[in-house]
C-alpha cells in the first residue's frame, strides 16, 4: 500500500491545548508522523510519496464554509496585527442564548469558528493544514487511478472539524474532503468509517443531511467522553440523510471482544449501503497505552481491524486521525494497514 504525506505537517508544532482546568502542550505532535514513517519503512509497507500541492481551499470549500476557510487563511496575519506571536487558543464561544453572529475582532473570530480550545494555531499551522489536504487528495487520486487502497498520513487530523468549526486538534476535515472528492470523480456513494476513539463530530455534522455519504462511527460513549455534544446512538441522520448516520458508542474499558463486535455491526451496515469507495478515519487512540483515552485495544488487535475492513472489498482510503501513544502509533497504524494487505 502506498502512503502519501507532506513534510510540511511539521510546521504545525509547539501549539497548546485546553483540558479540564489546565493548558498543556498539545498531545498531537509531529513525532507521531515520524514513528509511523519509521514503521512503514521497517515492514516495507510500500512507497511513501510526497503529496503534490493542490488547491486545498477549493477542495475544502466543498465541505466547509467559505467564511471559515477565509478566517483560517487570514488568521495569523490578524494575530500578528494584535501584536501577538505565541500559540493561540480561543476563549469565548457563542452558546445557547447568544447570537450566531460573526464578530470582526480576531479574539471573537477564534471562538465563532471553534467548539473547543483544541484549535490552536502557530505561525505554520495553516500551511500544515493545507498540506494534509494535499495528502488526502493525493491518496484519493491513487485509488481513482486503480489502487485498491492508499494511506493518507495526514497531520493535523480532521474528523472533529465541522463545516465551520475547528477543535479537537482539527482544522480541515481531511476525510470529508476525500469523500467529497470521490463523489466528484464518479463515485455515487461513499462511506466514512471512523474508528478513532473519539466521536467524529465534524464528519457527522458535515454529512448529517445527506444520503450519498454514509457515516459510521465507533467511539467512547459521549455521555462521559469528549466531544460530549454528539455521538449518541439515537443520532441517525436528518431529512434526506435519515438512516445514513450510525453511531456505536462504547463504555470506558472497552477491549477487543466488544470493539470487534461493534466493527462487525458497522461492516454489515456498510455492506448494506454498498459504497463505491470507503474512507477510514484511522485513529489509534483506542490503544490501551493511549495517554488521553480509555479503551483497551492491544497491538495484536490492529491487524484484525484491517483484515475485517478488507473483507468489505471496497476501494479503501485510510486517513490518519488521532493516536497519542507516540512510540506505539507506528506499530498500531501500520498494523491496521498490514492487516488489510494480508487479508
Ligand atoms: N481528557 C483526535 O483524536 N481532549 N482529537 C480530550 C480528554 C481533546 C482528540 C480531553 C481530544 C481531541 C483527532
Ligand atoms: Zn481521537
């Protein structure tokens, strides 16, 4: 399997996050990509291709709000104009009872276009974000060109990014961009299967009213886990999209027996939908050693995920999402991809 990635991901570094009362360095680190690339080379997974530049804003504009994209493109300039140079963090959000109104000042814009403090910019963030879109589109092109599967090693990740909101380390929803790209290049139906520990709230929001993209999510129960405000089993889509969203929340402590059974339920729903292409939002934060998560998958479980997905027999694009046990992420990510190849 070929991997597409851009070294520009590294421009997004030294940012911060806000968590239950503390601001900390972000868990989402450039080293994650280094460990994955090391493991790809060690097992000889396949060629690693540097993503060619594409018009990321045009590709993203199909699933994101134009004002939101303009905000991210202009953001660092506005921040510098305020005399600030350090990492950013939104701190005021429009909540129930307030107006959905776009402010002019950068401090207000940050909150208007985010849902948490996880959308933290540094000087190179926007370049890195665009380069992740290059990787997603580049890997989708490989599949369009006849590859059975490809791996977009995207960083920063994307599945928390909604049509007009950043958060959870995500800015542009790489998986959503790729799914739309497949539709615009001949696919009639696409499924996004999200196996990240956290509910892919952004992906769900983007496609909630659509029937051409099925969104299937396996994640920690959002009654008790981030991102809290979506991801329940009773969210099934709306309007035309009714029945095309499937959420499979699971309790803290979930290990393979339960998780693998949920993957089987997910795969049966995907078979029934019959997509022309499958996009897998590949998070590895279900790992027992993950520092911010509470599932118990082991290194041995990841190849089984890949093998089950391969049995669907669809052109499959893996898009990198979360996973913060940095020294294990290579084994676990490449475990899924090798399991797919070996099936
Ligand atoms: N104590 C992704 O995996 N913080 N984003 C949660 C838990 C935010 C994760 C706090 C986690 C975002 C792509
Ligand atoms: Zn996650």
